[in-house]
C-alpha cells in the first residue's frame, strides 16, 4: 500500500510487571469481612456441608461440578441472608480472591437462594474428581455466567463488604 | 466458558484407543476421527463431509510433490509430521526458493481453529486456505498454474483412480476434489495423546512431572496470564467446536516489535493490518495452538524467537527489545500491544517449571502416527483395506 500511517507511541500503557505469580497455598477457605463469625474451612470440612451439583458447558462438553452454595457459607458466617437480607443489607457484596490475587465480586443477593436460582457454588470436585492444582482445591462456579471470568480458581478467601450499615 | 474453564474438562474420563472405533449409530465423522470423548467435535462444512476414504486420498495428495509447479514440493514439505506439521525453519521457503514472511503453522488440531493462517480474520475454511499455497504468488509456495495442468500429472499416477473413486464415486480428478480431500486429511490430524492429556483426561497423576504441574499453575496464574490467549483444550483462543459457537480470537499484538516510522512492525508483515488496513491492527496475529510447542521451534509468526526460554524472555519483559538494526525498538511500548502482555518475573526454577509444562503438551504418538505419515514410502494398500479403514 505504501500508505503513511501515524501510529504514535502516545497511546502506550506501561503496565507494571507482575512479580508474584503464586504464593504459598493455604489449602483452606476463609469466609471473613463484615460477618458475625469468620470461618476457616479445610477441604474435609467443606465436604461435610450440604452439597450442590451444577453442570456447565466447557469446550462444548458438560462438566458436573459439586460443592457448597456460597449462600450457605455466608449463612454459616452469620451474614444477612434469607429473611435477614433486606434494607441496607441488600447493598452488601462479596469479594472472592484466589491464591494468585485474582478476584471477582458478587452481590449478596445473587448468592442467596431466597433471591435467586443461580446456584453459585464453591466447587471442590469436577465430575467426581478433585480439582487440578491450578484450579483448586476450591473454585467458584457461577453456572449462569456466560463467561468464566468470575470462576475464581485457587479460591482462598470470601470477604463480605457492607456498603450501608 | 472462557479460559481455564475450558481446561477443566479435565476431570472427565478419557480413553483414546490407538484406532478410534465408534458405536454403529455414531455419525460418520466420529468413525474417521481420533477425537476423544472429552474433546468437542470439530465442525465440518456441509459440502465436504468427512469420510475415511477422503481422508486417505488427502493423505496421498498432501505428500505428493506433483502438487507443486516444478514438482519439488508437497504440502508436507513445509508441514512435516515430526515437527507437528511445521518445518523447523523461521519462515517457509516456496518451491521456487522464494521465502515466505511467516513460518508454516502447525496443522495439529487445525479442525478446531476458527481462523486460519497467522493473521486473516476472513479465512475460516480449510478448503479456501488450501488455494493460497497452491496458487498464490505473493509469495510463490507450491506454484501451481491456474489452468490446472498439474491435474494431468496426477492422473498419470495409477493409484489415484482407485483413491478418487473410493472418495467420490468416480475417478475424475478436479481441483475441487483435490482441495476437499486435502482439507479432510488436515481435519483428521487431531492431537490428544500428550502426557498432559493422560494427566487431565485419564487422571494419570504420574503422566507429568511435579515440575510440569507447578508450571501449569504458573501458566494459569494471573501474573503470567498465558491462558488468556492460549486457553482451552487446544491452547488457543482461536478455537471452535460443536456445539459451541465460533469464538472471536483476539489477534493480540504481543509487542514483538516497535519500529519507528509509519508501521510499528516490519512492513513486509504487519499482521491483521495486511487485511484490514486499520492502523490498530498493526502487529496483531493469531495465538497459535501450544500443543506440541516443544517441537515447533522457532517461534512467533516470523520465527524470530529461537527457543521456549526466549519466548518467556519476550513475555516476561512485556515485549521484546531489539537494540540494533533495522528492527530496533522497544516492543513493550508498542501502541497496539495487548493488555495481556504486561510482563512478569519468574525465578529460575519457576521458568523451568513453565517450560516443563509446555513440554508436557508434546504428543509423541502423533509425531509418528502412521495414519498421518507419507503413504508413498509405504506399500500400497488394496482397495478393500483402504475403503474399510477406520482412522
């Protein structure tokens, strides 16, 4: 073509290198933040809780994940769910964070079975097998999401934030 | 689902026999493909259904040097099985000696590839892509003449009468039939037998090393984010399969160059820009599959990166810096660079782990699988053997 193009450097964005790929794995799940009773759960303890299974499509194939509803974990920690989820509490949200620092946000209402049928779980098995190291031991599965960007892998922490007290 | 989700197919049972034999009521294309149950089924054009006889004809054509104008090259010249159907050169060299601007892409799992070649969002069918090396003259690759005189050379080969008849019902040789058979053979090249596959789908924990497992964690970490462009069972965002709709690949600019002047990439190949002429598309190329990446060096579209270690250098720096020469520039600052290429630091051990993970993607069985090998060096099969063969 020979066309003169102006592709200047002014648009450059200098992203900072990320220096800590992954930290030591805790192997546990912490439910904390503005809850009445913070929890630290081991994989064995999570398995003792009421189980929920969801099947999602990955690469054109169904995969059955099993675990515990996030709403159930919040209820155990004394978060305002069920009949208590009203008024200012509805503005609360949850930050889920993985071992590599990746995090995603869920409004508390979308985690409460009283409000939604979305069945967002903390999964610990896929098709009956433990999750792989790069996924587990815990991973969020949000079956209604059409992208997996909130499916936090290597999940280690769930924090409740109350916007209005 | 995006990214790692796609790799989580993992937990499903996986068993891939050496020769895939499907149930009687399985669609015909299952019987001709070594596609494990845990992989999506690649799409096939309605006007070119996959059959074993067409795949076999395509294999003969793929390895036939009569498919070049001067009889010196075949498709297999640049797409060599032992190199996962690449050629171990930086860039391809055509039948007349003319160098290409790009290295031959691996044909492994090409049936899953939503967009073909390095940087053409409009090229989606293997039947169309085959015409480029056959007839293209910028550069000349196979160098066939548009009048198709080469078909008469093929017709002189006695085996083709049988092979074309088995594939199409009559022995007629046409350009369309040749192209459809080549595309069918290419679609049959499925790589799914690597140590990674045995670990993920057979749940054989011993199939890969502890280092490879650590490398997999790093590969999928937020810091490296390799999975953003190389996710899914084919380790490429440019992947399609049934029944999921076609994905839009991102064609990322990875900061490989940052020249001063009109174009930030070498003008002989500025990526998607070559098609769109949109300045934002300068330097944008498709993320290729990483399956068998350990045997497909050198790397990048122009083969300008020699080793996997150097690939990690490039991404760790958030773009390559070239200090001297006509391509000098700081790739990190390329204005079109993808946000996914942000740079990272790795310890020596972590770097070795990532490379070990990439090596676990090598499918040794594919590299020597006789079903994908040169048929002209093997004894001719009889019609009965060929027509009934389950691939």
